[in-house]
């Protein structure tokens, strides 16, 4: 591809990625507001409770992340092949799956929380407030899961304007209600959970309102007609992505649960550190989202040279942003921790582990980029296999380093991220070489 085409692709990538980065980093800011508001209450177990409760919700909702990923992959490829009706059909089929999953979570909410809390070795106070948070927050499941599908659809169409608006609306409402419910009404952990539920439904209403005029023009009888072939492809993709997400959440959840067993101060400090990690990851996801849409479009066009150029350009910018986040943590990591809690023992404890986060940022950019690339390619089996290998490395490192206590936990997490990055990068190198040869 010539230089003009390269500049055009770079401009297209940045126009998609930069708004997503700016809007995405408001999502962990929301978690930071939860953490900051609760972190300034009298006892660490309030912060520990919301950390565990939100971790459980994150596991359940992130396990359903296949709804967004598969939707982005199949819709972007359909649009790349100039088959707009097929793109809409995939969208409606994904919505049907989302509603079924949400109903399943609501029906099983009590045994789910009982099983998870029962398996934890947290204090009675942390367990109690984790349950309070979960029992309210779970009722946002229908909105949260449908939002995943709608988000995937908008990203695939490269219409990030409304994605940005929705994320901003959700997070602004959530932050405002957090302050009102927790500080103003003194509802504590329950107030933080209720704020998130209301914000999720407000975000859903916004995007459904945008889509409604477009849907009215469609042949709904055809689009809503169930197709075994479409469901089959989505289920195959979703199955692999679900296993991948389950392994990811197993490792993230293990960090929180193991931290809880090490004491209330440890689980509170790890909650703050994970919030800082999520801040960086949501920013890097901006380039991953752009890569999903552009790589999927290039695959739909059957243009491997264009696809590879997108990957290289995305990689360059992802590496730059990952390095910037590392610099931010070096110079402003401690002030962030101080903002999130005024508990001296938690501040001092969390500060010891900032070097681990800096190292994770320096290698983690490749992880997020390759996830986006593989979603666009709909190579879900390779994503699954890479995650299972990384999960095995995580637990192997922890088994041999658990005498290091929390340092061993963060070492295991660093090795987990490194394995994800390197395994997917190697697989892509082999895949790219094979597909470029076929195109010659």
C-alpha cells in the first residue's frame, strides 16, 4: 500500500480510537469515584465490600462480553462485504441472545451470590457489604447486556460518536448519583450500587432512541426471523470467547479473592491498584475497538495487505499510549492512591505495588491490541487457547511464588499479561505470513 493510503488508514484509526480512549477512561473513573467515596468512610471493610461485590458483578457481566465482541466481528465483516441486511440480522440475533443471558442471571442471582461468597475467605463485614452491593447491582443485567450488543453494533459501523455520548452519559449520571446517594443520603454501599443500576438504564435508553428511527425503516419480519445458521455462527464465536473471558475473570477474581484472604487492608489496596490498571486498560481499549472494526472490515473486503497495515499502525499507537500510562503512574501514581483513600495503612501498602502496574502497562498494550485484532478476524479459538495458556502460567507462577504473598500475586498477574501478549503476537505473525502468501 502506498504512503497516501497509509496516512489515510492512520487518520481513520485515530478518528475512531481517540474518541473511544477519551470516553473509555471515564468508565474506570466511575469505579474510582465509587472507591473514593466509599474509601473515605470509617473502615476498610466498606471499601473491601464494594471491591468484592463489584468484582463479582464484573465477572458476570464481563463473561457476557462475548455479546459485544462477536457482534463487532460479524457485523464489521458483513459491512466490509457490503451486506447491510446481514449486519442488521446479526445485530437482532445478538439481542435475542443477550435477553436470554440476562434472564438467566436474574433467575439464578441468589444461588450465584451464595456460592461465590461461600467460597471466599473474606471477613464477615466484607462479605456482608459485598452481598448488599450485588443484590442491588444485579438488576442492571438486562440493560448492561443489551448495551454490550448495541455498543458492538455501533463500533462495527465505525459510528463512535454515539458510543462516546453513551459512555459519558452513563458515567456522569453514575458519578452524580454516587455523590448524592452515598454522601448526600448516606446510603453507603447500597447507594453506590443503585447509582450504577440507574446509569446503565439511562445509557441504554439513549442508544435505543438513536436506533429507533433506523429500525422503523427496516423489514422487521425478515430481520427478526430466527436463522439457525446465524445463531450457529454466533454460538460458536460466543462459546470460545466465553471460555476466554471465564479464564480472564478467574485470574482477575483470584487477585481480589486472594487479597481478601490476606486481610482487609490488602483487599482494599488491591482494589485501588486494580482501578488504576482498569484506567490504563480502558484507554488502550480505544485502539483495540478501532482495530476490531477496521480489521473486520478489511477481512470482509478480503484485503490482507490492508488488514496488516491496520495492525501495524494500531500497534504503534498502542505502544505509545501504553508508555504514556506507565509515565503517568511513575509520577502521579501515589497522588492517585492518596485521592482514592485517606486510610494511611492502605495508602502505604498500595504504594509498594505501583512498580508492578508500571511493568504491566509497558507490556499490556500488546495484549489489548491483539484482542481487538482477533475479534475483527473472528479467530475466537486462537483467543481462547491463548487465554487458557496464560491462565495456566498465572497459577503456575502463583503456586511457586505464594510465599511472596501479595508480591507473588502481582508477579503472577504480570506473567499472565506477558503470556497473552506474546502468544497472540506469535500466532498473528504466522497467520499473517500465510494469508499474505495466499494473496500473491
